[in-house]
């Protein structure tokens, strides 16, 4: 792909409703993941819990952030929840999204020992959502702008932010697939089956491990590996894109059901797939909902005049 074609692809107008889906779903999934930590904010990022001491510039600790006083820890937790919910509701979307992203950056750096995939990727996700045309079709900001004189929401908008959010899961899948292939996934046929018996085991995963034959897990292991390693092809080729989307959402549904605490990661990744790659025909109900809201408000305005 030449640089000019790449530039045109990045700035191609896209349905704004895709970013709106992400604007609603991503903060809720992230807050769901953070909920267990937020309940103990004074120990998580505050000075009431254990924290690795300052090692004085040791190479194993490139950045040290001192724990906050308990009151400040609870204040930051409140700001995180309030800004995340405000962004999901479309209230001052850009400002609330940026504040939410800033709190996520802080906790990711302050609690490096417990940093998980969601902790690391959520600041980038929220920054992209905040910088894109979020809140222009659904939510409080969209409602307020529709009532401003001469303001009408644009259904298609160029959005490099949405392109980033489309590519993010593909890069994650590809990197994960390469790591699996370099590890044991091509050598050991029962890697996935053994993971069902780890500490993340749920009632659902125990039932499946008990009912399904062992060879079926080897088959699923191969399918997951092929999907992840070939993700750039599956999502890049129009003929396989819908199948890749369905497989990806199904895979994350299974991950959420089978691996307990990973449910929030599964929901976040599924949200990225739905917002970024769901066929436009499948998004039509959401689009029609936004259109009905806009037309109803226009009718009310005309009647009031």
C-alpha cells in the first residue's frame, strides 16, 4: 500500500456510530476491571498497603511513583469513576475521556506489579476515543448539539482514532499468535486444555473440560492460533472479515465464560471488535435508533416554533 493510499484509507469517512459504541462500552468494561481495585483505593495506590520501595534508580525500576495519602487515593478513585461514567454517558466527552485516560495512566504506572493487559491498553483506548468525534451522535453532548441553532450531527466523519482502534486488536492478536507459536502451542497439543484447570477456572470451564473430548481442545487450540497469527489477513480481506469478526467475538465470549477474572478483558476486546469491525448492516439498529432520536427532537422543535 502506497503512502497516498494509506493516507486516504486512514482519513476515509467512517460511520460515527462505531466510535459511539466504543465510547459507551469501553469505559464500562475498564471500570468493571478496576472495580475490585477501586474498593481498596487506599491500599491499591495509597499509603495503607504494601508498595515496592524506591530502589534509587535501579534498572529494574525505571520509574518510581510514591503511594498517595489515603485521602488523595480515594479522590483519584472518585475522579476515575466519575470521568469514566461521564464519558460513557457522553457528558463533556472529550474532557471526561482525557481525564479518565490520565487517571488510567497514573494507576498503570503506580501499580506496576498488578498491571494487567487491560491496565496497559486502556489509556491508549480512551485517548483515541477522547480525540475522535465521540459524543456527536449519541449521549448528552449529541443531544445538546442537536438543540443548538444550525447544528446537525454528521453520520460519516474521517477518524484516525477509529482506524487506530480497528488496528489495535489485530496487532494484539498477531503478537499473541506469534508468541504462542514460539512457545508451546505448536509443540504441545494440550496447552489450552491444561489452562482450563488453572486458578481462573469457572464452573462453566470445568463443565466443558469434563464433557468435551480431549481432542476437541486441540482443535480449538489450532483454530485460535490460526486466527491470531492470520488476523491481518482475516480482517484485511473483505471475504473473510465477517467470519473473523464472528470468530473473534465468540472467542472472547468463551474466554470470559471460562477464565473468571479475564471477563473484563474479554468484554473490552469484544467492544473493540463490535465498534471496529461489525458489518455495517449489523449496526443498522443502532443507527436507526440515533436517527429516530434526531428526527423526534427535530419534530418537537418544529412544533414548539
